[in-house]
């Protein structure tokens, strides 16, 4: 005991400290109680939101059944057709990586497709697409007697049939070997509100057994539309060509419906190949930059090429995640005609409480180098929207500015078109009387908890013959992704952690001059395929390709262009 300090004073000090500590404990209990009350409030609001949606929909249906919708549906359709130019000026479209700035006067331009796209209208439009070759075609219909070449022959045009060999591909994933362990998403990302999510490490339970490189190939599931566009162009029908290109651009979103898990973020230098003779395609993609994360791809079809480089800027806003695409998609036909467009914004909602769902919204402008361009508007879904996922737009003549056709439908169901400019029609004209089915989503039932389409299920298949041909960088050889597909969750998590630790070297490698092996970057910052992959695959020449999924290895700091 220090001289001069009595025992009474020491006890008083202890009492003060104990009192302050007790007060802090009470404050912590109060904060904990507030947190519990907040969660209860969020759950109650979610319940009230669902009840509100149900009430509004019921009341609206009742009001519509009494009052009718006839006048409103036609006036709203005309407001769609009075929208601005499809090939707006360069200033309106912004830079290559710019984002379209939509004005308030573009809100509310969508008519109700429950009225326009009624069951009777859809059936008649579908029949017209099969029975009348002057309207449309479906080269990959389930009806074998109906083919694109058959349609053209009916109108006196002779072309070779589009025929591809049959390939037997798997239609389900392996049975899981372990039971999943639920993990609270909120506990992981609550400290990242408003931040870029690319650096947030999530357990493997939030992933689907596909990489972003493979997701790029999903955009080509309905490549038959491009095959058809090629044939229409050969016959001089440029309008049908761009209509099919527009349907192809929309169809890339169909597989996202019901997908609640994120793809794996590829490692720097990771690649993916897809040789699909049954679709007439050879596709290749590579992660070409780690920061920013950029994926480049190139696809060879029969008479056309498709390429793109893309990056997603993700932000977490509490109950939703917003993904803004950065990059341009290019489609070029063998006759030289080129179409370019950028993707729209994607948001994922109710990631904390409620049923998770995604939505795509914004304006997509498809710029054609030839006669026509197209403008499509993806409608943003509201909480009381009884008819979501709508897409409407028009085709415009690049020379005269005239609107020559209308497109309408849903990105997860089907797209239709109407020839001409309906705003010039008499009052009361119903455009659905002439609407023709252009594209319809494959209705095959999925068999996985990831809600993968049959096409997506085939993307990560690894047969013994294929394994021997792949480079060590292919996504199919990624161990954490393969363990997840097999339902080996503990092994998948361990491998994911190991690979993420290796990936931390990627930015240093990139700063030291690392270059992608199969793509080159031009002066405008775009990545293009420089060739050589399929030739190296034929020779099985992977000597200079590092084993990025194995133990730590030395990446080449610079790869000379061949």
C-alpha cells in the first residue's frame, strides 16, 4: 500500500470502477435489446410488405374487371412507341464504360403485358410464328418437321438446313456427399454496406458450382437466334436479322431467374473452353485482369463471331446488391455487319430477410453498323408489380429515323415483335393481333438446388477424354468448385480459402507486368482474342501454362505475343 493512501480511498475507487463497469454492462444489454427489436421490426415489415402486395394486386384485379383496361392499354402502348431514338448520339450513350443516364420522362412507359400478352394472344402469336414464314421462324423448335430452311423454301428461298450433331450431355449434378451447414449472410457482410463486394470473402455455401467464365457462355444458350439472323441477312432481310439479334441479347438473362447463388470469382489467368459441335460453337474465356476484375471471351459460330470483355461493379445496400455491368458485347457476321450493346443493371433483393430474387433494369441500345439499330427498355420491378420482367422496345432505320418494328415480352419467358409503327394505326388498334413469337425460353425442369438450366448443368461436366485435353487453368479443374459440385462442402471451403490466399499475389503480379496468355489489350482498353488457343489444344502444348490451382507457383511476368 502506497504511503498516504488509506484503505478507505482504495475501496471507494474500487466501488467507482465496479459501478462504471455495471453501467457499461447495462448499456450493452440495452444495445442488444435494440438489435433484437430491430430484427423483429424488419421481419414485421417484410410480412406487411407481402400483405400489401397481395392487397394491391387483388384490388387492382377487381377494379380492372369492373372498369376494363381497353383505353389505357392502347394509350400506354403509344407512349412506348413515342420514345426517343434507338441510335442516339455518342454523347447520349457516353464512353465505352459509361452508364446510360435515364431521365424521369422515361418512367412509366410500360403497358401491362397481362393485357397485351394474354394467353389467347400468345397462342395465336406462337402459331403465326410456326405457320407463316413471312413473320418468323424457330430453327430449334421441338417439332422436327418445322425448320428454318423449310420456312424459307415455302416462300421460294432455298438454303441449306441448319444441322448439328447430337452430343449426349449430362442432365443433373452428382448427389451431395455431405449435408449443408447454413451460414448467416448478415453476420458476414454487415460491415460492408455501401462497399465494393469483390473483396468480400464468402463461404462456399453462397456459391454455385460454376465460375464467372462459364457464366459468360450461358449468354450463348440461344445461339440459334444468331444462326437464324445470319441466314436472314444472307437473304437480304436486314430487319429480321436485327430482330433476332435483339431477341438473342434479351435471351441471355433467361437463365438468371431463380438463381440465388453467386458464381466463383476466377483466379488471374484462369480459363474456360466450351467446344459444343451440337450448337456449332467454340467458346473460350479468360480472366485478364484482377483489379479491376475483367473477364474476356470469344466465340466462333458458323458464319459469325461474338466477343466481349466485362466487369461487374457490385455494391451492397443493406437488403440488396446492385451489379453494374462495365463492358461491350460485339457480334459480327461473316458479311461484315456488326452489332454492339452493353448489358443493363442487375439487382438482387431480400438478401437478409424474405425471398431472394433478382431483377434486370435499364436501357439496352443495340447499335448496328448496317441499316437498323434497336433500343430496348428493361422495366424495373416494384414491390407491387404484378407483372414483372417486362422488356419493350423498337427497331429504327439508321438512315431515316423511322420506327419499323416493335419488340415486347419478358426476359424470362419470351419475346415478340410487331411489324411497322403502331402509332400510325387507327385508334383502338391492338398490336397483339399481329404480334409474332420471336424467342421462347426452354421450359425444361431443373434438377438442382441451384436452379441451373439443363444447359448450365452441362458446363462443368468433366469427362475422362476431355480432362486430358484441357490446360491446367481450365475452370473444370478448379478444386473448390469441383468439391462443391460433389457436395463435399468442408473440402470445398478449405480449397477456396487456400486459393484465395494464392490469389492475394495476383495484384502484385499484375503490377509487375503480368499479361494474359490468350487476349491482348488495345489502346481503348478493350480485350480481343489474339488466337492460338485451339491450335495449342490440338497439339496439347501447355508447357508454358502455369498450374494456378496447385501449390504456389511463379507466374510469367510477361508473355510475348505470337
